C-alpha cells in the first residue's frame, strides 16, 4: 500500500444520474478528507472523517452529496441527481495522528456531467 | 476577499533560474503552512511543511513564512523543466483541526 487510491479515475454521467466514488486511504491513516477542485482553482474542502466518524461537512456539500467511511477504512462519496455544476475533480486525501503534517492526496476522480 | 490569495500566473522562467512563488493570507489563526505541487490531471503532492514563522530548506526548495506580514514564499533554486507544474500554497490553524485552505495555485513553466 503505497498511496491513496481513488476509483474510478474518470466518470462521465448524464445530468440527473447518481454517481459514487471510492477512496482507499493509506492503511495506517486514521483521517480521511474529500476535496473538490474545479479548473483553475485550488482544492475546496468538502468533508472530513476521523476513523468512521464524519466530523465536519462544508456548506459546499449540499443535500445531494453524501459521504461514508464504514469501519474507518475506505470511503465513498455519492452525488445524487448530478448537475453540470458538479463537474470537477474530486480528490481524496488521508493523514495520520493528531498533529498536522500535511495530507497525502490520491490522483482524484474527474467527473464530467453532460 | 479570499482567505488565501495567490497569483495564478503563468510564470515562465529559463532552466536554472531561481523561482519565487508567494501567497498572502488574511486569517491570523493560520499556524501551519504547506506547499503542494500538482502536475496536470494529478493530485497535489506535499513539497514543504512549516510551522509558524521562519525558514525551512529541503534540497532546492526553501519555504519562508512571515506571520507579521501574513506572507509566505517558496523559492526553487536551479529550476528544472521537471519543476513545471502548478504550485499550491495551503494553510491551517493550529491544533488538531485538519481542514486546509488552499490558494488557487501558480502555474510554473521552466523552459529548457
């Protein structure tokens, strides 16, 4: 296990469809984060898990978005009734411990809503 | 006004030049400062991490933090074409709080 793995790498979906992304963090990392990045912008925080507990959600995470991390291992991010504005790169990151030593990001899932 | 301001560039420099990348911020609670490098269609990669004010050096990279001016910098010495990427500054308050606020990134091109 050498890094954060995200699946799929690319997803094209029609407007109104539901999509689900998966993130497998580095195995010993207890913290997991989801960020969204649109073209020409920096990553924006969506939500954060410590083990299986979802501790914070951004107001960017509308009711159509839901994230889970069952058993504190992998995480899923689901978007229901996708809209064209949801087109972005969805990045997962993980970190360890209570200190702040920076994240390890995955390569992201690029979502295109047509 | 955004919490973190960063010039998007693009910045083009010849190979071997010294590159200076900068960010300003408005939230005085920020204590941890990071620089990430992001290649096209890849996730960001942590380059440098500093706590509070001061300098930190790692190979060709030097990170500087001036909390009194709310200004952080990344210097790249002897720049290489492989340094061509987008550089994101990032910062977060102290303690166990983990949400990180990113700048929009500066696109750097090092020309051989």
